[in-house]
């Protein structure tokens, strides 16, 4: 049975890293006889330039039929002068909403070879393996009303609405409990229930799920404390679940603990396990086109697509093992330069070549 993979290179370094992920996917497609069919589309700034919208109808039509979507990155200074509603990032929010990609998995896994590149001392991050489960289609990023107004005196005011209902909280909560059950059985729910009513409801709803998962230990933590604990003792965490805004911030903090944001994949899933897979890093316009970008986060995102949406866990494992092998060989990209002065610095294409070689050597 054929399965469709939509590739959205996007902006900045997106085309460079997606190109390497495609080569890796094509390799495992042949090796494991996966019958994957690849198409490409536009999202973000490139879509604005070519089709007039950040999430054009041509992409929408293909995305709704795709089994998995691999995205590079969106945005850049070229489009910063556009009105907020017309910027490239709105395309990303639109595709998440359109496909109901409400569950975001952001793993923060430290490869032992990269401990020296972490923002923290190696003894604090050794063994780090965290999964942040972020609600992705609700909260303050999507809540209405929102906008900027002026009062009678001409003073401008910006406002946004943080809004969640019990159904939205319960469905992300169940996936987080199930993820914790598959791991060490520890789940920490992050909120600001001492101040915000929306997260008071969040905590109450998470507590209501506790009885369904007696084998999972549930704890709660305020977001400011969680941020502090991530840089104080990050290995205390296993699975964290939180809303859209807090998850955005905490996952980027966790990213730097692993040595580089260029190493971290993510998965955004709907109820049918169809999903959008993308590296956590942005479009990095300062190095776009220079062949310096680290493609490993996008390659690992492709592995997540194989695992969660394409029912190809063996192929996903093979890719992850190949990435680990490449790091063991001492190959690094520029973002990892602090790891080891004796390591071999390579560019985007060469790193993709190394992963392909490691796959073939398995």
C-alpha cells in the first residue's frame, strides 16, 4: 500500500535540510520496501512570494491527503514588514489548525558525544531524555478575541485570549499519560494555576485523568519553577505536558540542554496519527544557502514520521542508529563546534552523506 509524504522545504535553511531528509527517506524507502510517494509544496515566505499566501490552497489540498508531512522552516527578515496576519509564521499556525495537529511531541535527548556542547555541565545533563508534550492548536496563540486597538486618547493596546476547554485538555492529557506509560511512568503537568483560571481548569482536568492511569505518577509544577528546574536538575523530568505558550518556551529551553537546537526533531499529530514533522530550529537566514546548516534534526524528524504516521518503526530505528553512528565517528556541523576541537567539521551535504553511509553499513 502506497503512503504519501509531503515535503515542505519552506524558507531559509529549510530547503537545504529537507533535501537531506528526503535522501535519507528515499534510502529507507528502497531498503524497507515502504512504498512511499513523495510530493513537494510551498509553505511560509516562499508560498507568499509564489502564491500570495503563507498556506496556499494548492498546499492545503495536498496536505489534507498526506499521510505525513516533513517541514523545513518558515520565516525570515524578508517578510518582517508584512502585517502580522500575513507573515510566513501564520502559514504554520494555519496548517496546524487546518489538520487539527493538536499534539506536539518534542523530545530532548542528549547524545553522549554532545555532552560538551550543552549549556550545562556534563554531569547535570548526562542521561538526559525528556519528552515534552505540548498542546498545539489552542491556548493564547489561537484564542479570540485578539488584536490591537486604540482608546479615545489614542493609546494603543494589544490583547490576546488564553482559552482552553475540558475536551482540548483531556485529549492532550490522555496522550501524555500514554506516553509516560510507555516510558518510566512519570508525568509532570506544567501550568500557572496559582494565577490563571485557564490553567486552574488545566490542572483540575489533568487530575481527573489520574484514575484512568494508576500506573503513572502525576505531579504538577508552575511554569516558572519548571523553567528553573530544567536548568537546575533537568534529569528529574521524564514526560512533561503543558499548553501551547508554555510548551513553546520550555521546549526551546530543553533544546539547548542537548547541545544544539539543530539536533532536535518534533512531531505534531492529529487524532488519526497523521502528522507534521519538523526540526525545532528556525529558518536561520544568516546561514541560508551556505551549506552550514545541521540537517540532523530534520533527518530525525523524518524518523519520527516513519514511527508515528507511516507504521515503519524499523526504518525509524535504522535512521536513529545511523545518526548516533555519525556522531560517534566525530562528525559535527558548525552549530556543534564547541563539542570537541578534534572533531571533524562538515557541511550540510556531507553530514547527509555520512548518515546515508551509516545506513548502508548497517
